[in-house]
C-alpha cells in the first residue's frame, strides 16, 4: 500500500532537465486553472482552460517519462503530488499568483514563446521519447503563443487602462525572465549528451520574438536588473508553498488513496 | 442583435473533413476577426471536429425572407425530375 | 446541462395574452399552432407569438446561466484534484459547461436579445439559474456525485428538449447532449473507483457526499405536476415534452440500481420497489427547502452570484480594450 510520504526524485541531471520543463508546465497549468469561471468573458474562460489543459497534458507526459528515466519507477502522480518543495524545478515566474488578465496573458506569451523554442529544439533530442513529446507540444505552444500574443497587442494598443495594466505586468514579470536563460551543470549535461539545448541558447530567439511582440503592443523592453529568481534549482518564492498545500492536500490527507 | 459596447456576434462554420462542406454550428462573441477564429477553434473543435473554420460577422449574413418561402422554394416541389429517384430503372442498371 | 423545470422560474411580467388582436395576427397564430401540431421546426426569423418568444428567451437563457454558474462549484476543486488525470477531466468538464452556456446564449440571441442583456438579467437577479448550484462542494467526492446525480438529472431533463419546436434551441441541445454523457460517466466512474479500490476513508467520503446531494438532485425536476401551472403551455409548444413527476420517477428508478452497483445507500428509508406500479416509491421531498433555495436563501446563492458579478465587473476593462483595439484597426483598414 502506498503511503503519502514524500518521494525523493533522482539527482540525475537528465531527469532534472526534464523536470524543469515538466514542473514549469504543471505549475503554470495549475495557475491557469484558477481562472475557471472568473474570466472577463465566457469565450476566454474556455480559451484559458484550454491552455491549462494542454499544459497539464504536457506535464503528464514529461513526468511519466521522468518516472521511467531515473529508474525509480515513480508514476506521474507520485511525482506531481508527493515531492518536497525543494524538489520542484519550475521557474519561479510560473508560480506567481495569476494577477489580472494582463499579467496572465503576458506571462502566457512569455512562457509559450520560451516553450515553443524549447520544443522546436527538443524535437531533435537523442531521447526519442522526449523528442516525441516535443513534437506534439510544439503545436500547442505555437497556438498558445498566438492566442496570448494577440491579447498582449490588444491590451497594449487598447485603452489607457489596459496599456497601464500591461505595463505594470511587464514591470513585474521581466525580472523573472533572466532565470530562464541561465545555464548550470544540468544544461551542460543536456547539451553534451544530446538530450537538449542549454536554455541560454534560447535567449536570442526569445528576445527577438518578445521584442517584436512588445513593439506591436507599444511597449519597450524593460532594462535588466540584478534580481535573479531560482525556482529552477528548487529555491522558490513564498508562493510555491501555498500552491503545493492546495495541490497536494488530498494525496497527503488520504494516504494510499486510489482515485 | 448586440448593443453598442458588446463584442460583435459571429457565426461559425466548421468543415470536419476535407471533401465535406462547411456547416454552421453556432455563434460566439469576439472583438475582432483573429479572436473570432481562435475562439471558434477553442469552442467548436474541442473534439477533433474540424479541419477548417469560417467565421462571419452575423450582421453580414444575408438571409432569405421566410415570408418569401413560398415564392422561393415551392416551385422546386413540382420539378421532381431534378431528383435521381424520379427515374425508375431496371435493377441491373440501377446503380447509376 | 443544468436545466430546471420551467415552472419554477417566475413568469415574465406582462405576458398575459392581449385581449384584442388583429385578424391578421390571429391568422398567423393559427398557422403557427398548426405548424407546431405538425411537428414542424420554428427557425429564428419565422413569425412566432410574443409569448412563445419570451418563454423561450427565459428558458434558454436560464439554462445558459445554469451552465455558467455551474462552473463555479466544480471549479472550486480544480486546484485540489487528487491526480493529474482527474484534474484534466475536471478542467475538460468545466470547459464543456462554459461551451454549453455559450451555445445556449447564442441560441437565445437568435430571438432578438443580446448576451449583455441576458447577463444583466442574471447579475441583477431578474433571471434565475438551476438552484442545485446554490449548494457547496465540500469534498472531492462531490465532483463524482455532481457527475452522477446532477448531470444524470440534467440529461434526463435535456434529452426531450432535443426535439423542441424551436430549432436553434434543439440544435444546441443536440450538441450539448452529445458532450454530456462523458460528464455523467466520469463522475460515476470516479465514485466507483473510490468505492471498489479506495480506502475506508474514501468510501466514507463517497457515502457522505451521496447523503448530501441526493435530495437536492431529485428536486432538480421541479415541483410536483399539480403545482406546476406553466407546464401546460410549454408542453403545447413542444418546449417541454415530459412532466416533472414523470422525469423524476424515471431518474429515481435508474439511479437506485446505479447506487446498488456503487455500494452506497441512498438517504431515503422509504425507497422501495412497488411491484404494482413497476416503479420505486420514495419518501416525501422537503419542498420548503426547495423554495427557500430557489428564492435566494440557499447555502451559496450570494457567493455564486457574487462571483459572476465580480468576474464581469473585473473584466470590463478587458472587454473595452478589445473593442477599442478592434475599432482602431478597423478604422485603419478602411483608411488604407
């Protein structure tokens, strides 16, 4: 019988590389699910939920793969619900509260652009399972990028209020983006083994896409600051604990439960 | 019918498979054409029902007047020779 | 999804038939009634009596409101779904409900009203929604029960409407019914899994949720026939095809057997098979609870409406921005 004791995922750098992607999708999906029933218009409720579903789907595929990769044979749910906070490797940006609609669509645009670029490169991964997941996920990321990007433009070039809110969102989010492109041993290992690109390699194309988008929305790229978030390494913001409290509650409260 | 501050109404047509016609499947509100197409995709093709989408602003649709139904459509009623079933052929060549 | 008997919704003021009508109008009405009797479909631009139009706008829009409000009790558990599969299923289900609301608003709009007007009626309390959503979702097992019992009752209410005389509504209902059966099945399956493979604590959770949702679910069919004065006209017009009591009995008969397979006890000691009637007898329904909830004093009425109003008001700037952007670009396109 399973218990609800936390599991220890592998320290293997290949597993960690995939977990960074998996957890980023999982936690962003979790945040987007919060919009259900509260979006500005019914059509967007459906669209945001659709994005959440896609991200959860990507997380499931990746977590299942990690479970097989590291030899411990954990399943997607054990990994999703029974890790300690420091073992979640999502970038900090996605755990931030959903904010207003401007914050949500801008974050979606930033993450979708990043994921699109990542999936495009990962389609050539020597890990065939990861390549297959990437091949499917890139289509979803492209759609998310288009949907979120169109909204960024509408809000940037809409009313003074929407412009101001988008600007505020950009100010809040920008300093969480450098984390996306900082390399460490996990990236080095991935590049050397043909698992996937260093995330730093995605920075050029990401900035190019974002510049085009923000330009069209009438916003300037903010200046970089010295602030660095560290979620990728398991050191999260204060928001992460609360997300996990909610997300893990049933698994922890009903040890050995079958759902 | 929409009021001034509402997003306009659009009619959605979906082609499920190459070779078939686009079929009207409902409507939705969107602020602009790009949004209308994306929302149509999100709302009306969740179960793989689509290979192609058309959206048209509802106020652009020109419809025949139901009052003219008699005039427009009844004359077709007695021209049954347009329908293949009108022609009785021997069994051996009936597959035509 | 979550229809509720027409008769519990307040009658539209001023819908009593006009005493004097022109000869032409009487002729049109006769033709209309003849079409209904023949089982003909009425389309959006066809002539129809004003009372028919108003009845339909009210019924269709309140059905739409029910779908939208219905997203809230289930949305409450998305962040806490116990597995990724259940989270995905719940997201898909709630998304479907949003979609159903959308199809229904679209059908209502063909009758000469606008989405904004319909939402305004909901937000100001003039329009109602199915009162089942004024109950709170207190445990994860509620997600299963809502699928099994609430969706089950809704399906029973809805299938007959697929043959409604008003074609845009009928078409929306066909689409909805096609998507709906997944909703009931996933709920039942979730409960079955917990009962058959789960822990004692999970089984207790399932029994507890059934205890709470059983009576509200059978109230979904509305008051008894002898207290439902508005049904007659709706049935004449092919808007409502089967009576409240008949639907309720059908639902109970089907559900008792499903409960046996699940291994739960339904909280009605008077439930008993009646060999003579070939139906299950059941205990008295507390109609005072029903009217209290319909009247606005149920457990969650204020929260549900409050959430919808807040979402609408908080989102005003977004809707305005989208329109502003669109008109800027439409103008630019025309100038080009």
